[in-house]
């Protein structure tokens, strides 16, 4: 400034920190999985989820979808899952 201010005015400060790097979703998931609780949960997932896909593909013969369009494919997938769940219920009753 050429001349000093006559009145006291408002002062504004801008904080110029370096931008913090945000963790990507992949990095967040790696941190979760590497924790002791995450390892325990992931171990359960491998034992509980993967056989469902194996059963649907191998035993039911669903190697690919036979319909076209997202809505029809979603319906077909839900039907296969429904059949798998009904079989699980039937087997648990006997």
C-alpha cells in the first residue's frame, strides 16, 4: 500500500495448507481388509459367498444370461438366486 490505512478495517486471512490427499475407495478398502476385524470378516466371506456362485454356475448351468436388457438380466439373476435360496431352505428342513 502506498498510504497507511486511516481506519481499522476488516482483516481477512487465507489459510494456505497443502491440499490433503484423499484416500481412494480402493485404499480405504485395503485398510479395512488389512485390519484384524477385516481379515476375520473376509475369511468368513470366502467360506460363505463363493459357493453360491459356484452352485449357480455349475449345478444350475448358468454360464451366461439368455436375455437382453438390464432389467431382464436383473430379473433372471434374481430368479436364479431365489431358486438357490429355496433349495437352501428345503435342505435345512430335512
